[in-house]
C-alpha cells in the first residue's frame, strides 16, 4: 500500500474517532439535560442530527459500517 494511502487512512481514522467523541459529548448533554443551558430544544435536535450524520459519514469514509442505532437515528 502506498504511503499516501496509509496517511489518508490514518487521517480518516483520526477524524472518525473525533466524530465519535463529539457524539459522546452530545449524548452526555442529552442524558444529563445540560443541553438546556446551551440550546433550545429545536437547536439541540438539529445539532444532534448533524452530529449523527457526520459520525455516519466518517464511519463510511473510514471503512466501518455505522451501527444500526446510528443509521436509524439519522
């Protein structure tokens, strides 16, 4: 495998991990109710949908299938 492909794979995996961390953060906001300090309900739902869509996209880019839970939520 060429070095460029390996570098791209490494970057895509890193960005996939970052997307999952962001999803975990928003999940924690949802679980604790802290989202109400920062967003209206509509804003939070829109952002959460965006976070889920981005996570699914990075899963596909990085060659991982998104979980059924994430697919259904998007």
